[in-house]
């Protein structure tokens, strides 16, 4: 009888751990960067490689950093929403073109529309690593002090904008 107590105890512990895991939302990806300064970006702009994109130049305003790529199908799906947002709600949207070819990215924006005030070119993905990017698209809300206040993995829909991102943006403005 004693030889079954240890395996049974291990089974109970594993069952509790698994049950706890099932209660968590798999779409929520925690970010260690929330409430921390946004990592520095000093990269050339997609449409003018002579100019650079710098996070510090955006201090004093609330803005979105949208990580995207021309090879990303969900990025194409969220583009109409970003195009609509770019013209309203007083939110500046900047892009981080992630592991993409610049010619393909420029062509993609010309074909489908460009919601970005500027888009930095992250060819090797190093800035994406600094931001903890799991995949594209991902969007970060950055406050006036340059701190990341919210991270949304996946495409932005009108519903997600209204329910999750806009309340954060409004609370920071």
C-alpha cells in the first residue's frame, strides 16, 4: 500500500498544476516590458534610409508601435483597421518592419496603404528581440514618458481596438 502513495501524490500535484494551467487564457502572452522604458530604436526609416527612427524623439506623446512584415498574412488583415485608426482618435502609429526585405515592404505599403507616420527597418530582428516579439503582428502602446503600457499580440480588429487598446490610450492621454 505504501508504494502507491508517492505516485498518487505526484499525480495529484500534476493534476492541480494542469488544472491551473487550463484556467489561463492562451492568447495572453505576458511581457516583462510592461511599465518599463521602451527599448531604444535607432534604425533607418523604410521610405528614407537617410533618416532614422528614434524612440526618444516621441517623448511627450502617446503612440503605438506596430510590428509588421509584408510576408505576414495577419498583418494584411489588420491593415484596414490601422488605416482607419491613423486618421482618428489622435494616436500616432509607427511601424517596425520586422525581418523583411525593404523593397517588398515598400511595395506592400504602396499596394495596401500606409497607416504609419514612419516605419523603421529591423532587417535582422534585433530590435524585435529587445521588445520581446513572439511573432508579427504585435502592437505596443507607449506613453508620454516612453514606457510600454500595453502589448497586444496578433492582429488588431475594430473590436480589439475599442475594447482593449483605446481605453489604455485614452487613460494615458
